[in-house]
């Protein structure tokens, strides 16, 4: 908890320095990347377990993640690795559930 607060304070401080011209945008971009860290890795089995934990088909999971069913199948078979963006999305879905990727009209009806 304190770690998270400290990170937010560091980001706010760096952004303030960027606004007054002490820190350039390149430095800020590198700072943000280092602060976030690399997205976590997911094995084929972990991806399948994540999908199954929500009790959805590969087709539904793919649609919610905005990828093809074939992509999800290849991830789960270990034939293809998710991109960094997909890994970050999988991390968010794992932490917060599928509701975060549901369309607004579906979320309000649920």
C-alpha cells in the first residue's frame, strides 16, 4: 500500500518537473515504462485456466479480448505467445474479472 502511494507520488513529481521543462518527454516516457514494469507472462495452461475460471468458451473470451478465436486457441495450445498489450489485458482481467471488458450496455444489464 505504501509502495503504491510512493509510486503515485513519484509519477506526480516527475510530471510536475516535465511541465516546467526540467524533465523531457523522452525521460518521462522511460520513467513511466520502468515504473509500470513488464507485463506478466502467462503460460498456455494459465490462459486456459483463466478463461475456464469465468466459464466462457474460447469464442466468447476472444470476443471480449478483441482477438480472434484462433488466437485464443493458439495461446492455449502454446503455439503463439500473447503480445505485450494482450498480456497486460490478461493481467487486468485476472485481477478485476471479465466485467472490465464488457460493453457498457451489458454491464448495466448484469
